[in-house]
């Protein structure tokens, strides 16, 4: 393998948290993991992409691939898209396909400005383990992930002033709950292929809860049995691990890892469930039909399931369009239902879920808020309460409790402390759940909710690559 050297003459490696909600990279400096600034001082970039043309994604990857068999194979498999990209660049007067692709907050801004144009992709990691993906879909996700990885890698290299060739990439314990073995192989292979096309020459994978735990371990002064609960955007993962000074420098941690569990339920599910049950009534979901029959809820639920390919295809399909026309004629409140139809026509369902996410975050420190949905309709500001959020979140919290119970059964021991991390770890609902399971005496440690996984991946990378 030809190594690219940094200014110190060593291979440049990073910990790469390609997350469902956010992406982050970390490096080791003076024995400490540090997040790498990507956008100015910001070290996190939302896992979103907006492109003027679908074909631009494939073209952007193709242009940066080194000459050789891999580039020729990619050109052959994406021939139609590469030809479409030529026409697309001409239509948009662009010399470079990358100029028509936006990432992170820029992608969100482009989508909000005109949701009916272009292609907006949020949290693609949620789809990588989906059952029944055809080869065309696999290639699509390979391209999307590679483009996003390339963006983060390029920005990190600019910040460091060095080429990055090696990475430890985090992965959930299970990408999907159904047929998890096949799902995990499929998803990890997509990540591996994408990382190679983004320019990484050596890639290793590590369970995300272990990564978060290894970051925590560097600060332990005594040996502990630690339950790591990582509530990410798309998955919740739990690991029960022996940690501390006696374990820190061991490369083989097999005997220390007492149990793992994971499921596809995370922060996005809190957002979606909150949007379904609290916001969709503002669009007519609870309005009965003139016949007295209840309004069908499936179109409303599918609209908010922005992390479900099948649900989104159904929501925007012809049959749903015909159903909505019929329901508009038969609903007892056509004014509310017209909001729903207009939202669908403008493709604003992502924006509604994002508003629910903002509400969820605000309710972590407030008992009630008004949620601004002016992008749907002027003065549309539904009142949302922390009690409502707790009620609709109860099934998700029960899933997390089951994961904790499962990992305890595997380990056969009680934790000395619980380390919680991930974007949703800030929610008091999770702390209350932990206390209810282990009692008020359990020590709960809050990690860097967004950076602990990347930091732990960098810690592990130092052991692997040096």
C-alpha cells in the first residue's frame, strides 16, 4: 500500500463518525482525541445532501477517482448517470458537478428555500441496511455516502493541512432489526466501498457504543463495569464493558466486552413519532369523515416516516394522490386537510419533521413551547408540551429499556456506572428511564453527546494504525 505521509512522516488517521444525524472526525493530538473543525469552528456537519441533479453525485465521485481499473469500472456502472451529468451541467451552467451539490446546513438551506426542486437526502445511513435493496439502490447509496464522506474528508484535510488515508469508522450494533446479519453485511459493505471511493486506503470498523466508551475510558482512574448507552439519530446501541487503567492499553478487548445490543430506534424516531401524533392533527389526521368513519392515519404516518424508503415511495405514489383527492371530498374539515395536500405537493414533510426535532430539543428544558410552522401557513403555531412528548415517546423508551435488559442478560453483571451519549442523550426522558431501571443510586455520566463516538474512534485508531 502506498502511504501518504503527514508533516510528521506518519500515516494520517482519523476517527470518522459517519452518523445518522451528524458527521464528525477526530484526530489524536498529544495523547488526546480532538474533534477536527469542518465548517469554520464547527466540528459537526448535519448528515444531509442536496443536489440540483441526481447525476451530479456520481459525476463528482468519478472526477476525483484516480485513473485505473476502479475508475473504469465505476464509469461503466454509472455510464447513464455520467451522460446525464453532462447535460445537467450544461443546463445549470456549471463547469463542475460539485458546484451543484450542497452539504450539511447548506443542503438544508437549499431545500427549505425550494423544496419542490432538486433532490434532498437526509440521514442516508438509516437506509443502508434496508431489506430488499436492488443493485441500483445499493449503487445510489454508495454514491451518496461517498460524496458525503468526501466532503467531510476534504474539509478535515484542509483544516489539518495533511492528507488523510486511514480511518476507523463507527457502525451500530445492528443497522436494522429484521434479518440483522444480512442487513449488517450490506450496510457495512456500502460504507466500505464508499470510504474507498472517498479516498481512504485503510478502513476499520468499530461498534459505536464501544467507541463512545473508549473515549470515556481515557478519563477513568479506577476499573469499572460500564454500560454505554448510545442513542444516535437512527439507532440505539448498548454495550457493557470492563474499562479502566488495567484495560486501557489492551488491543484485544474481546474479554472486556461483556455484551452488546442494538436496534434501529433513535433520535429520528422520537422526532417522527412526535410529528405524527402531535403535528399531524394540525393537518387533519383526527378529523372524521362526513360518514362518521375515522380519517385513515396511514398517509399521515407515512408522510412523517422520512427515514423509511417504502413509506416515502407510498406517500408520494399515485395511489396516495388519488386517496387524498377522495379524502378531501369526504373529510369533515377540508381546510385542515388542504394543509396536508399542500405540504405533500411542496415536499415539505422533511421540514415538518425537522420542526418536530427542534420542538423535542426545546422541550428537554421547557414544559411547553409553541412550534413555528409558518413555512406551512402563516400563524400556524401549535402548542406542544413536555408531557405530550413523554407520552408519545413511551414505546421508544420501552425499546431502549429492552436493549438494556438484553445486554445485561448477556453480561450477567450489573454496571457500576452508565455512560450515555448520542444526540438524544440530553433528553431528561432517557435519564429518567435509566434511574427507573437501576435506581437513584446509579452513577450516570453524560458524554460529549455528539463528539464522543468520533473521539473514541480516534483513540482506537491510534492503537490500530500506530
